[in-house]
C-alpha cells in the first residue's frame, strides 16, 4: 500500500487540533483521496482556508503477486528461490573419496592414463579401456553390494550427499517455503513448505544440512533447536487443518544439545511433536535420506510408514558414541555399528522401517536426480495407498505400526539352534576382548625379554595355550565370514564330500580336487568383503607372530640343551685327554696348517675328530635328533655376517614376498587360468589311462608353458633387476666379511685353556636334521 509522507505542513489559525486529527477525521473537512489519484500525481495538495497539506508519493517497482511465472530461470519449474535462502551452488562440489573407495580411484586413474596415452600416441587402446571399465564396474558392484554397517554410515554422512531441498526441487512441480515458529525465531536446520507433486499438494518438512562449510554453519549441521521442532509442529497443525498429506525427510545427527536449547525446552518440544503426530488425521510418510539420530529424528518421524534410502542409517546413538560408552574408545565404532543394527536392511527385518528406496551404485551422490525420482515414485505409491483410508483408519494404522515393533510371545520356547547361536556369539564377543588383553600382555613380555636379553620369555606352554586360543578364534571368524558371504552351505557340503572321499582307500577323484580348488578360490576372493575381514586378518597376524615366537623359543631351548650335552660329552676325561694330547703333538710339530702335518699325525687328528663326532651323534640321538654334518663356526664368517645383517635379510624377505605376490597375480590372469584348467583336465585324463606317454607329454608341455609365462611376467615386472642388485649386495657383504676375518683365527700356545674352549666352541654348533 502506498505511504504518505508529510513533506510540508502549514497550519494556520489558533486552532489547537493536531495535524493527525485533521488527516484522520473527515468531519473536519478533509476528504479522502483515492490511491489511483495519488499514484498519478507527483504532488497532491489539499487546501482549506486554515490548513494546507502537501504530500509526495514515491513510485516503486510493481510487485507481482503471488509469484512471477518463472522467478528463477536456473531452477526448472519456477521455484520461489527469492523466498528461500537455498540457492544453486556457484561452484561444483569437490569430489570426496571415502577410505574404502580408494581401490576404485586407482582403477579410474588407470583408465584416465590409458585414454591420455591413446590420445597422445594415436594408438588404439580400445580393448584395454573396455577391459579396465568392465573391471571398474565389477569392482564397484562388488564393493557396494557387500558394504559393512560402518561403511554405510560413512556414505550417509558423505559431504556431497543430496540434501532435503535438493530432493524437493527435483520432485516437486512447485514449492513455497514457509518460515517461523510464530514465537520469534526461524530455525534454518528444519525447512518446511507446501509443494505439489503431479498436481497434488503436500506439506514437506525436513532436516536441512549444508552443502559446504558456510552452509553447514548456517544450518547448524542439520541439528535443530526447539524453535525448529515448534515450526514443524505449526506446519503439521496447518496441514491437518487443510487436509494436506505430510511428507517428512530425516537427515540429522540429532537434536542440538547446547545449554540454550535445554533452557528453551528441547525435550518438551520433541515430546510435544511425538504426541501431536499420533493424533493427526492426515497421512504421514517419513523418509530417512541420510542419518537419523535419536529423538532429533523421531520428532518428525512418527509416521504411518517410514522408508529409508538404501545407504541411510537410523540409530539411537551414533556408533562412535556407543563405542566410547561401551569400549571406552571410538576406534571400536565399526564393531558398534554392526551390533547396533542400524542399516536399512536390518531395520526392515526388525519392523522399524517399512521399505527401502534403492540408490545408484556409488551412493545417492553418484546420481542425485535418479535417487530423487525413486523417492517420488515411493511417495506416489504410498500416498495412493493412504488415500483410501479415512482419518480414523490412519490413526489406527499409525498406532499399530509402533505397537508391533519389538513384539515377542512370552513363554514360547526358543529353537535350540537359535539359543546356542545367541550364546555363542555373546561368548565370542566377550572372549575377543579378553583375548586381546592377553595377547597385548604376552607381546609386551616377549619384547621386554628381547630388549633386556633376559630369560624371562614366556614358556612354550604359555605360547601353545595362546596359539590354541587364536586357532579357535580364527575358526569362528572363518565360519562367520562364510555365513556373511553366503558360502556356508556349500562349504559344509564340500566338507562332507571330502570326508567321505578321504575315508575310502582309493585316491581322490580329480574332479573333486578341482571343485575344492574352485570353492577355495571363490571363498578367498569374497573373503575381503566379509564384515569381519579386518578382525580375521588381525588374528591371523597374531597367530603368525606367536608361531614364530614359539619356534624361536623352542630353537633357543634346544640349542641350550644341545650345548649343555656337548659340554658334558667334551668334558669327559677320556675325550679331554685325547684332545689335549693331539693338541700337544700338533703344537710340537710346528706345522701352521693341517696340510703341513705328517701323515701319521693327520690320521690321529682325523681319528680323534671321528670319535668326538661319534660322541656328538650319540648325544643328538639320545635327544631324538640325527647328526647330518659338522660345520666349524670359523670356516665361513661371511655367512655369519650375512645372517647378522638385518638390512639384507629384510630386503631378501621383501623381494621374496614381491615375487610371491607377482606369481599369484599372474596365475589369476585369464590366460594362465585357462592353461591351468587345461592342465587339470589332462591330469584327470592321464589318471584314467595310465601308461599313455602322449598324455604325460602334454602335461609336461603345459607345465613348461606355464613356467615360461610366469618367468616372462617376472622379467617384465623388474623383479629380476632387483634380485641381481640384491645378489651383488650380498656378495659384497660376504667379501667384506671375508677380508675382515683374514688372520683373525690364531692359535695361542701360551693359553691352553682358551684353546681348549675354542676347540669346544668349534664343535658346539653342528647342523642337524
């Protein structure tokens, strides 16, 4: 409405009446002027002999009501963007890669590199690109069809995941945002408004997160205050009054829990919403599009049906909070996410959620428009169903939905298999924590013993007990993994078939061997997708470490026992007298080496050596060992230097591991796989027709071809050069050790006791089998 400004007032006479009295009262002789007249005139003057009023009307842009045909050309459908703070982003969102998606990024990089090479060189790499793209699609499918609960949590929290208003703009023909709780505040974390889908009006209410840091701060990261829930409550009353169906979108970590929110009645606002939603006589549909946290999500989620996007989560406490409470560390979040059962599939089984809306591979952020269309289809289908119900039927339907959650029959006997499984899982869960503590304690004891070079190492009995516990845990982990990847029944059937074949006297059939190998390969391939893969891998590493520690402990104990027995054998009077006599004769002969000794003395030395070796063999035989050969300690110092060189040993182990991995990679290629399969077939044929030389020739030829292919692959991988360099380093280390050891072995005639001890030490370290 136009406004009149008092630009000039001339009051005459002695009248005490105010100017406003004259303007408001027509009885005083001031007549009203039509607005059209005011709009056409720049100045309007009203004259009376005792009063003159002059006003000026400021012209402005004509306001279009209720909205222009297309207020925002950037948004299809004419969204009223000037009524909302939600605008199209000027810059595209930066891609964010989650930790478990890194293998896919590597494949994408390879595809880009091959395409770039093709463009630069002009060569045809079409086949390689198609192969890589197929591999990428298969890897993407395998990854997103076997997601763990914590991985779905990370997807639900993805920074680029489409928000409530993103979906609204994609599914509505027209949408007008409504603001304010009519109590002094408009919470941006909850957005409400009226929109149409295929000509039908709906009241939309949803949590709104930001698409970047600035928006997240403005939207309070999607965490509403009491004002937001009261705004949602006002809109629910409005929808109920006018008969608009309500659609709520849930995407919040939880209600904002600061001091101010508690002072303003956060709990009361949520409770009021819960009570009110159960009394509304219009259809209510809730859709979880991201994460639904605690009462903050439930405050707009008491609906006739609750649907969830495939990778959405709905929980009473976040996995990190649960882990911090139960295990005192947020690192246990993956385990907490699994135990909480917060994914869409689990919640549908528990009747908390009523349906799952599919997402594209890669998550909703991979194709937001397609995801929005799936939401639109779900809304139309469910609202068509609710449209056939009356208000009272909707109330009963809503109450029945929540009444059936957590239903059980009291006094009903539980199936023994379910009861055993429940107890077993609980026992494994508690034992795992206890086992981890024992493992850490034992590792600390072993490290402490090594650092101080003390004899306080754990005994073999303690290590054996720990190894047996780990083996039992690993068996349980393998069973759980087989169930998770869907191979439990096949493995059980194969185990029975194998046991039956093993009990028979004849050899196992090649076909059965082939089936076992294929199943084993499939299980190993899919094992990485099992939810407990990391736990299994950790326990296998523990078992390996403790097995090595046990072997080292047993070797040390055995060495000590052998040295003790050898010392006792050498200290026997008859042996000591013979050794001392031979040493005296060698010293008196003046020879500097064994070759310079007289033949008779050589025979005596060799005879005495044979007697000593016989004593050593007797000692080893009494211990259940067998003497293979006697090696003198000082004969090859270069070998001792190489064994003591930890750097060279580490390089050698690393090279061996790389070669093993490369061979495994080559064997998995289609070409080698087909050759191996052909070799298995030929082997099976040869076993049926023994004595046929042609079959064995084919087998040998295939084996040779496979070896040649593996050798070629190793040559191309650069491992051969690494091996040659390492051999040079080892040779150089040996030469250096040999140079340093020249002249270091001298015989001291003045110290017979030291010579005797040296002679003993030369015989104390035999090589035995």
